[in-house]
């Protein structure tokens, strides 16, 4: 990642630490470790044949959605891509129900029908398998907030850099701006739309800064590897949307560590460069900051990591022992009563 191509939002790190508090910072570190361990173990289960369908890992991008949820609060409408495991965990879905969903079991998050790409919670309107398909739904959610005069809430929509060229995305941006809707659009730029480098698919650099003026939106660019930059930026963006009633467009930059999906070996990437990026990734950055401030030490970090790993291992055992759906229920909920 060429950092000099981006002008990242600057956080007052001391202010962020004071605002969040040391106890909550450690809880957020645990959240990010849970996401990483969930993705690793679930990926292993997929490779052993326990998980079917598609599987898109969020490893390398943990700081973005962890910061967004903690900065803006759960009580918003949330929408994301098919890379949806992290957001579901952050919004309260349990590792047990999510792992059971991956395993296709009856007690899964969507009764075993949705699989990896379609997790939900009370405030998460879903992971979406159609590239950019969540953007019009996010606009509808924001419209409902405005129409019903729901104060203090916004619609938060995550999309990838590959979605920015989709027509539905631009139609959604246009309507959100035209109708003054409280929507926070977040482009997670991980530099690859499937196996195609973003620079070969999108005609501009600094996507948010370049695209937002065409819709009369404010733009922000975050260092997606840096929780503090993201947290401070999301707080600022949310406050601005609530004050103005206008949408904002954010670009959060962080490389993913895996291929587009589990079937993509990522052979188009330089392995040495990727290894270097992992050493500068969100978990390393967060851990180093907490170490330097005396909030966390190596022994405690290892214990936290083990605790989250054990939770995920137990979730796999739970999924393996859970019942398969009865085929007689296959068509339930397909049509409204």
C-alpha cells in the first residue's frame, strides 16, 4: 500500500484513549481477536469440507468495522457486503450461531439457509451477495429514519472498492444526497476487486475524495489499519450526519490478507509484500499502541488471544454437534403468510 497516495484522517490518539477508556480498549482488542480467530478457524473448517458455498475472509480489515461499531453505536441500521462475519459478531451475533450457519445447521443464524454471505442481527440488515446491492437498501433504511423522524440514528453501509463502478451504487449515492438522507457510506478499499487491482478497474485514486463532490457529499479517508484513525473519523462523520442530515462518503484503506474468497489462492499478489503488510496490520498496530501506553502486556495479550481462540473452537464443536435442518421446513418463510 502506497501511503503517500492518501491523505488519512488524523486522530488525536490521546483524546481517543481518554474517550474510550482503558477497560473498553481492551474489550475492543478482544473483539478484533475474536474476529481474527473466527475467520482462521472457519476457514480451516471450510478446507476440511464442513462448510459449503462461498467464504470471504475479513482478515486484515478488522479495525475498520470494530471502530465503526464502537464509535457510532449498535443502534443504527447496518448493511455490508458478503464479507459479513466481522460485522455480525460486532453487532451481537454469537460465534455459536454463526458457526452453525456456516455448517448449514438448523440452529444457525439464518437456520442454515444463508451461509457465509448472509448473516443478520436485529440491526444488521444483512450481508449481500450482489455487489453493490446493499446500497439501495441502505438508502431505504436512511429514508425510513428520516420519514419516521427517528433522531440519533443513521444508516451505515459498507461496500468494497469493486462495487464503486456499479450503477446501483451511483443511483443510491444520488438519491441519498438528493433527499438529504442520514447515511454513512464506507468504501472498504482493500485494493482488489476479486483478482483485479483497483487501479485497473477504477479510473481515479482516492475514491471517496474524488467521487463525493459529484454528489455534494463530504468525504473522508481513513487508514483502515489504524483503529484510532478510524474511531475518531467515524465519530466525526456520524456527528456531522446527525447535525446536517446529509450523507457522507468514507474510504477506509486496508489490504485483505486472503484472496477474494477461499477459492482464490491470490497468486496475483507478491507474497513478500503481503507478509510485510501483515506485520503492519490492524492487530499489530492496536497491540503495539496498547503496549506502548502500558495498557496491555505480552502475557495478557496471549491470554486474550487464547480466550477468543477457545471460544471459536467451542463454536466449531457446537456446530458439529448441532442438528441438520429437516427438509420439510425448506419452503418456510419463502412467502409471507
